[in-house]
C-alpha cells in the first residue's frame, strides 16, 4: 500500500532544482447568474511549472480544475454541458442531493452525452457545502486526464473569515516531459490500491508554497479528486478546526494527531488561524502512506504586518442542512460485504448471472464484488429496493486488503459506528472511508426517489466491479 511519489522530485528527480515558489493558479469562479456553459475539451496546462513542457489534458473551460461554480443555498443550478472530447461523457454532481434524472450516471439516470452533444442540467440546491463535479463515463480516464471542478454552495450566513479558499488535491501519473501515462486499465491498479500518481498538485499546479498573512483566518475547502490516492494533511505549527465533512456540518473539532484524512472523493472544510509571524514558513505534510510521507507544500507568511494581533473569537459552527433525520430504528438492515482484490482471498463471484472463478474474472478485468456480485454496467439491477420515506441501515464490511471510499448517490449517510464502537460525534457523509478489515454502520432516510449508484470512489476499483445500486420507490 506504499507509493513512490516524491513531492519535489517527480519520478525522475528533475523538478525540484527548477521550481522555487510557485503559487496555485486562481480558479475561475462563476456565481449563479443564469445559465453556465460547461465545455469539456482537450487543452494543455502548465502542470510542471515554468520552464517545463505543458501537459496535454482534458478540461472543463480550458482549465484544471474546471471553473469553480459558486452558488448560495436555495439557488437553482443551470448548467449546459457541451462534450468536445472524443468519448461520450456526462456530469455527476458529487455529494449533491439532486433529482435522479440529473445525477449523470449513464444507463441509469440518463443516456451518455456523445462527442459533440449537449445536456441541460437544472436543479435546486437545498444543501450548503463543499461539493465537486466530474464525469461518470470511463471515469478513471476522464477524471485522470483532468475533468473535474469544485462546486461550492455558500451558507446564507457563513462564518466570519478573511478568505474562503478551495484546495483541490490531485495526483498525476506523468513522465518527465509532462505526458500523462495512457495506461488507465493496468491490472495492478485494478487489483491493488488503484492508480497512484507520481506528482501531486494543488488546484492543477505542482506548487511549492501557499502565501498567507499573519493574523488572518482562512476557511480552506479541501477536495480530494484523485483517482485513488488518500491524503492525510498535517499543518505543522497550526491547529485546523474541522467544521464540515463531505459538505455536511459537524461540531467543530481538532482532528486526531492534527491530520485531516480524505479518501478519494471526500471533502473537508477547515478553519485555520495563521498564528505565525511575517516571514515564517510551515510545512504541510502528506502522511497517509506511513513509510513515505512528503511535503505537500508550505504555508509561507508574507512580510506584511499581522492583520490582527489576537485570534478571531467568532463562532465557526455551521447550521445543519435540511437532511431527513432518522427518528426511530431502521425498518431494514442491509449488509454490504466488499471482497476481492489482491491478497483478498476471493475465490469466485457472480458476474452476469453466472458464478465465475477469480482467474476467469481477472481475464476480463473484474476482480471486486459486493455481496458476491461483480457489477455489470450493461445490466444495472438494484441489489436493494427501499420504500420512500423509510429509514434504512447499511452495514459496510471491508473484507479486503485495501481501503475503500464508498459513495452513495442521491443521499447522505449518518455514520453510527466503526468496528462496533459508536462514533464520538454526529457525522454525515456521502463517501464513507472504510479501512481494510473495518465494519461501518450507517443510517439514512430513503427520501429521494430513483435508481441510485453505490460504488467505490477508487475509480479503478469501480471499473473492476466494486459497485451496486439501490432503488427508492
């Protein structure tokens, strides 16, 4: 489960000597003002920084990440999607409780949008929070080539901060010329920890430093858009407060050991007070893969005098979103046992209605199963059907050697326990991060009608069979 990424040296040991302080490229923002056109097309970006070749990518709006779409809670999103890449595509609005027809899953909620085609997405935004958008066709490749963007829904009364900034975290598998490795379906990635890259980026740039001012308070919205990489960021010399996870408010808390852990697809909102002095520099370390931590970047204090002498003493707790809260025991409890993968011990599983050996499944790139069933994208049948308005309990058991961020579309899950131990704070999530060997109990009200995908957001795992679906009627 280790990785070979080195923050400054890439894979070939050539970047660090040339890059000094490279600030992240500001992301274009579009506040809700009528319809937004979102075009996916090939382009090039300066991923490696000045003095190095541009990297050919696929991008929304000719930038990676795509334009940051900002709305206010209660607004209506209106996005015309134009597909200008050479594959069919869609847009999925990750974490948003959308009408089923707007969810962007081909063959389940809409037809895929062909190259040259368009699709009109329109829906209301009931929840404030940090979300993101990405394709749901050949996701491992399309996201891996740069198709993703942040979607921020602001609270009606947000907490007082000096800057509200978005950090989109990604990793890339590139060569020393900046070209993306075209092998998006390698069996090692499918069967192990997914496609881990050799270059980490912040907001689409291989950045050394992030400029801050002494005394300021930042709200940092972290979004992990990587195909597979988990991030565990530690802000040396600082004490980030977590105020939201996966777009849903939590009682503000200091993370264990100061590490903010995000599996692929997850988000966290932080409040961080810049308590250093002008001219100081503090490392932001990535520590998830224990034997190979690296410096993701540094917080570099400019030379201006402190914005204020004392830390702000204003509330940071966010108001709850209007989620349906379970008010009694679940009407049903469903187990979802995740099996397969390297070192997983799965001997066989059902695929397309027939039991097949793991060897036969591996020959067609399928090595994962949920409840003994390998997902079939040609025949998407729900494993569970729930009556609208009922409270449901989902129990995830990770019987594999790898962690899995399990993402349920259209709903948000309340986490009850991990390995039989009740969680110590109320936490809601659309992407449950489940470590190897872990069992997680969750609860939700099935109040959003439709056929909804549930899958691992390690994109190679999803591609190789780790998905199912639920229907709410």
